[in-house]
C-alpha cells in the first residue's frame, strides 16, 4: 500500500481545520473558499488514489 493516499487525506484534514479557523476569525470569503477548494482537491486525490485500477 502506498503512503501517498494517507498523506493526502491527512493534508485534507489539516486544510479543513484551516477552513474552520478562518471562518472563526472572520477571514475573507476568498481565502476561505481557496483553502476549502484545496481541501476538496486533496480529499479527492486521496480517495481516487486508493481506487484499484490497471497498473
């Protein structure tokens, strides 16, 4: 098993925590959205990496 999906899912969790912190600090909607999109990309990458495929 590869370590990459675990790292991507961990990064997604850290970024979600960052989104929560930004909302609590009343940051700009742009920064909240940007970090949220990065969290979704990391989450999607981690999940898609685990899907078995042809190799």
